[in-house]
C-alpha cells in the first residue's frame, strides 16, 4: 500500500493545476469527504470540522448543511465540484451545479495517497 501523506500540499497542487479533474466521491457523516483526482491518480480524504451553506441562501444550521451535502453526494456526485481551496486557512468550498447549492467547509485534516 502506498504511504499516506498528512499534508494539504498534494490537494492544493491538484486544485491549482487541474481542478476539473477532481471529483467528490463520498461524504460520510459526520465529517469525511473523499475526493479523487483523475489526472494524477491521487485520493484525498478530508476530515472536516464544520459545514455550512453559502451563496444566496439563508444561513443553515450545520446539520441542515451536512444533510444537503450528503444528499448531493449520493444523488448527483458528478455535479459536485471544488470551487475554492485554501489549505493555509483550512477552508474548502464546494458547489453543486445541479441543485445550485454551495458549501463552506472548515478542514481539520487532509490525507492523500496514490490510488
């Protein structure tokens, strides 16, 4: 098995170089997001601290945002994209093009490994 790197450098590199190749594959309640980069064959496991909705919606509770994100990943994960990433500030933003929802995630841990 390939080594697991506990650094945001790999996911930041993927997002900077080829953001459209990054696919959200899973969201496991309460706090795990799985992302696969099709270009460089890396898997990223992001442990999140909080999830909230953004962009034009009334603020939702974290439970409502988590439920919405879970629904998006189970019903139409191919439409869920990373729209922003800042590993220095521990922030990731996701946007669902089908249901027009945006999610703001605060990150507590990022792990990457080769597929």
